[in-house]
C-alpha cells in the first residue's frame, strides 16, 4: 500500500479565519514595507527628504537624516520576510506561519527603542501574533486527561 500524504490534525483546521485575517494583515504590511524600501532608496539618492517622525535616539535620527543608504539593506530584509511569509500564509504553508510568527515577534522585540515612532507597529504586530496563534491552536485543549 502506498503511503498517503499526512493530513494536519483536526484541531489545526478548526480556525482558518484568523490565519486568513493574518494573511491579509501581513500582505498589507508587506506593501507598507515595499513603500518604505522605495522611500529609503530615494532618501539615499538624495531625491527625497526624511519624512519619518522624529525619534527618541539621536543616533537613529542621524541615520535617517544623513545616512539613509544604511537603511536600505534593513528595509529590504524585513520586506523580503514580510512578502515571503504573506505568500506562505496565503498558500496555507506551515513555513509561512512560522516565518510570519518569527518576523512579527522579532519586530515586537526590536521596536521599543524606536518609540513613539513604532507604537502602531507594535500594536499591529501584537494583533498579528495573536491571530496566528489563535488560528494555529484553535480550540485545542491545554491539557488532556488520561483515561486508563
């Protein structure tokens, strides 16, 4: 008998709607990141000034104001992660779930030093992580009792 493809446990399939909402949010976030990449390139070329709000740390502000070329690799890295994870979520792939969870959790960890500039970003990433976890775990019990 030929081995068949493994099917996902039923508890993972219990809540597809939060994953779809997370895919929409991640896609919109990816579009914002693409826009940021374009702006960073234009800033690095001197074709556009710094339109970002002032930040708490002078070092970051100086980077945005005077050395925008250093922002391009950072923005491209996050953009590629967001776009790839959005594609994975739309295709219902486990790697898309884990990549989206990783990039959103990393954003939550790295954005507090950039407050108040990143307040909305932190809120949206928190919602995104919650949607991913709710969609993945669904109604799965925390523990099960053993019947002997």
